[in-house]
């Protein structure tokens, strides 16, 4: 943040408005990660003012996505929707397919998680899929996530076979690009759809496959899979196994919580050090101002003394000449 502010000062001095807006947005992002949401919003708004001033529609649309995410996570659903739609409309005007796909995904997520409006969510997810399918050079990862998002909606609507077909398509793409985390999530999702269908043995098979990868890539995913396995074993009335998986999940959750707590302590330390540094910089600036003022006063005093000496000397010379 301190480094970003120094860069922002340089860019402001040199009137590099676009770069200044980007840096201010990034400073806002840094404040957000620190949990200082008022400061984050303040810098996002600074950035927005600059993008509006220079009429940069592309950066303005990207910032609207950021603000939509901000309000979505803060519980301001209506404001989040407004920003996502504003971004979407601007990406359409800019003919920016990538930006439009991103905005569609955020709107799909908004309707799915925020409002449980599955039909609207499906509409926006399908809009994104259509964009990726018509790309000349296919973005396999992006395409796989589109399949994943749509499959989740279909599963919630009870259309399990279609959901599984899309998940298998996503899995093939993820294996092609060798994305281990995405592969593990994908296999877990297949297991969850079979679990929703009540096919306990098949769901267990997929959960165990995902468990071969998850410990290497994400503890939270690993804990989630243990939870899924515990639920499956309970449904099968294998209570000892269910309890075993529950213990494994709880152990991992405790570990994750401990790591999270350590991270929060570290973040608070960084926040404290940042504020302390900013206070030191402000104090130094104030000292410089005082020093400059004292120096100016000394110079003025020296000038007055010089004028006094000159005046006295001149008077003495005049008296000598008269004498």
C-alpha cells in the first residue's frame, strides 16, 4: 500500500491519469484483502472518478466488476447487481467478448447464490458458454468452468443426467490442461451429483478418486470430501466409517482454522505496521514543513540583519564624507 501510494503520487505529478486510476484500484484491492473495507471503497471510488474523467470505458467496466464483487461480499445484493449489469452493458458496447463472459458469470453467480433464481442464473451461464464455444482459439479452462457452472444449476433443478454429461466434458478439458485442483473439484462434483441422485456407491467411488488428489492441492477441498464421505457412509448405515470420516474432517477443519487465525494475526500485524509507517511518513512531512518554515524565518532574519548592517555602514560613510 505504501509503495502503491508513492507510485500514485508520481503518476499524479506526471499527469498519467489512466495508470493512476489502475494503481488506485489496486490499492483499494490491497485494503480489501486487509479487511479495511471503508478504505477499499474509498480508493475504488477515487479510481472510478479518474476513469470517468478520462472517459476510459474499458477500465470503468472492469472497475464496475470489482465494485460488484465488493458489494456482493458485503451483502449489498442490489448494488452488486447494478454494477454487474453496468459492466455487462459497457462490455457489449466495447465488443469485449472476454469482459462480457466475465460479467455474465458474475451475474449468474448473483442469481444462483444471492437469489436462488436458477432460471436467470442458467440464462447468464449459457450466454457465457456460447461466447467460449464460438472462440477461434478455445480457452479450455474457461470452457470447463462454464460446463461446471451450468451442470450445478441443472443438478439443482433435478436434471442429473444432463448435469453429469457436462461435468464429464469439463473433466476431459481439465485433464488436457493438467489442472490438478480443477480436476479434483470436478471429480468431487460428479460425486455430489450421484449423491443427490441417491447412488451412494458410485458417489463414494468418485469422492475417493478426488481424495487421491485433494490433499496435495487444497486442504479445504479435502475436508469437504471427508464430509461428503461421512454423509454417504451414514446413508449406507455404515456408522463406524461415517464417524471415521467425520473425525478426519474435524481434524482438518481445526488445522485450517488455526492457519486462518495465524494468517489473520499476520494481516493485523501488516495493517498495524502499515498504519505506523504512514504515521511516521506524515510526521516526517510535518517535520520537513516545520524545518522549511524555520529555515525561511532564519533567512528572513539574516536578510534583515544584512539590511541593517548596510544601512549603518552607509550612514557612517555619509558622515565621514560630510566631515
